[in-house]
C-alpha cells in the first residue's frame, strides 16, 4: 500500500509540473517574435481560471496573462 501511495504521489507531482510564472511571463511578452506555442498552451491552462471569459480571442487575454504571471514572478 505504501508503494502504491508513493508511486501515485510521484506521478501527481511529475504531471502537475508546468512552466513557472516567470517562464510564462517571458513567453507571453515575446509571443509573435519566437514565443513557444506549446508553452503558451501550458500557460493558458495554468491561468485560464483567473482570466475573464470575455478576454478569450482578444489582445486583452495576452495582456492579462502577462499581468498575472508577472505578479507571481515578482513575488
């Protein structure tokens, strides 16, 4: 039982790791000039719940992503 619990804990940790707030911020700032699409998707997943739904598909979405990740990065 302990082994199963340990394997599940390690799996959860490995699969929950995403880009850091600073990585998201840097990627969002250079989007269109070489930003990574896969990192952008990971960052959107990370911050999706904190960004208003009406920002989807607009420049405001990227601006809000920069603001949220920058705030976390500076903390």
